[in-house]
C-alpha cells in the first residue's frame, strides 16, 4: 500500500533584518520544504513584503490560502505591519494571542509581537528572540533560567516558570566591529582570521573580565601594548579583543541573577563554539539549544495556539 504524502498545515517564517527563512510545515509537524534568502526587512521594504512572501510560497508549492505565521522584523515599525510589543513581565504562552493579522489579504497571515521592557532605568526591546524563547521553553522546563542568545546584539533573558521577568541586550558584536575597525586596535589585529573557540588567549581574556569587569578599557588597550612589546600575534590580539568584550557581557548578565541560576545557550553556527568556550571559561556549563530548531518550535507553538493544529 502506498503511503500518501503529508499534507501542508501552515507556513512558518523567520523574517530578520537581512535574512528570510521559510518552512512549509506538514500536518504531522514535519518540514516539507524550506527556503532561505537575503530578502530580509531591508530588502523587502523596497521590493514589497507581500511580493517576497508570495514568491517563496510559490517556490514551495504552498496551497493557496494556507495560514502563515511570521516572527521577526517584518513586525517592526519599518516592516510589513507593526506587531507591537508585549510588556515584561510576560508569559511566553501569551505571545501567540497577540499576533497581528495582515489586513487586505485573503489568507490568514499573522506576525508575532516582540517583547518590551519599559523600565526607565533599563529600557529594552526584542523582536524575533521571543519566538526562540517560546520554542526553547519546552526543553528548559520550569524554574528559573538565564538564557543567553548571542548575536550582533546579544540578549540575556531572565526566565521564571515560563515567564520573561526581564532581559538585557548587549551590543557586543557591534562593539567588536567598531573597535576592530575604527580604533588604534585595528593595527594589532590586521589580517587576523576568525577567532577559534579553543583559543587560549580568548579564554584567558574572558576569565579576566568575568573576575574584574571594571578593568575592561584597560584590558582593551593591552591588546595594543601586547602587540607592540610582548609579541602578541594578530590572531591572539583579535582573540583577546573578542574575549574581553564577550567576558564583559557575561559579567554583566551574571550580575543580574542569583548565583547558581542555570544558564541556557540558544545559538546556531560559529558563535555557538565561541560562546560555549566563553561560558566554560567563566565556570559555567550551559544547556545548549539550537537556535534554528528553537525558532521553528516557537512558530509551531504559535500555530497550534492560533489555529488548533
């Protein structure tokens, strides 16, 4: 007997600033087709969000009228339709119900909201990461967790029983690019390649920052001095710069939770190895969750809540 092919149930989309990812999901929860492109919000704002989505739906032969659930920058003020924010403290389970439907189209296309921390002393926002959190929550279980989500602007989220109590954004990736290219340290790291996660110089710099974050700017200048008088190679100079900034990030995040709070790392790609080594240098053993899987699981949870799939 020939088994029939799985039937499509919905389309999941992660729409970032510079990237677009789409999955056609079957009624059994499996991925039937996948599309990736560089048509993020910046490109789609010029060419048209509806047109970009339609081209990818056609490419995967999605049935007409299939529901679509989107997370990420398509819901930003500069995106397709502004999806707004849920204020923290916020239950992750409340995210799907706050999705915004795209007007003027026959299909049920919705965009999930971001999260906002409306604290005058520490205002913060996230968009896209909340869906990863929704997907990761099932693996984390209950209790308190500190969730690290590395990126150009890394997010550290304080979870308690499935509720986002608060979060902090660290501009580590952007600072690294600015310091590496536009300060005197650029001479020390010229032509150095990517920092490997097993670099001793990297781990040492992380440990120094976690132990004494007040010396951050002094440690940054030591990259320059080390290259001039201590034989510091461009590779180790770049590793020390990276370790100093990531170590400073970790020190800041740990200062906001009780000692011993379990740490989870939600990450994909090359940053995963780097942050695993950084957290190990800080004396931490995080649980690791794949970010791509987390965002798909988060979109799946949203689809189940919205359409009873």
